C-alpha cells in the first residue's frame, strides 16, 4: 500500500521529529525548511502542515500556497495565530496544548483530510 504524502513546512527539527515518530507508519512526510521555496503541488501532496514561529514565515508560505490542499497550521506567534483561528479553511493546531494533545489533534486532521479512516495512531 502506498503511503499518502504530506508536506511539512517548518524550520525547526523538533516538530518534524514529533510528526515522523507518530505518523511515519501511515504517511510519507516530506520536509520543507524554506517557506519561500515550498513546492506545493496539487497532484503530489494530500495535505500540508506548516509550523511557524515568526509572522514572516507564515506570510512567505502564503505567497506560494493556493488553498486547494488541506492545510493545518501550528503557529507559535500570537498575532498570526489570532488571525488563523478565524480562518475556516485552516485547521489550527493549538500550541497551548501538551504534546500528546497536539498529536491527537493532528491524528484527527489526518484521518479526516488524508486517510479518511479511524484510529490512525495507537494511544
């Protein structure tokens, strides 16, 4: 069975390790560290997860994103995250949660938008 591809845009290794550790058995997670160079191809990726620490990173990403691929955003920047919470086309990951709750949020997101199945990860 071919794994579905998810593009992870983030310039910190911590979050990418968390995703790969929890979801590598069911998803092919490709990493993009430079938001300006993100290759957001509609026919390649089933979803995108973006992790931002600065508002500039978020703005750079939206210069190349076309809103046709499901998007989850994990934002550690208060002004940008306040804006994102109101966007109904973006799955907002609450960074005030503990790691296990963030993984649970991502599991729900991947089940709904990528795999369309139940019980993505074992608790």
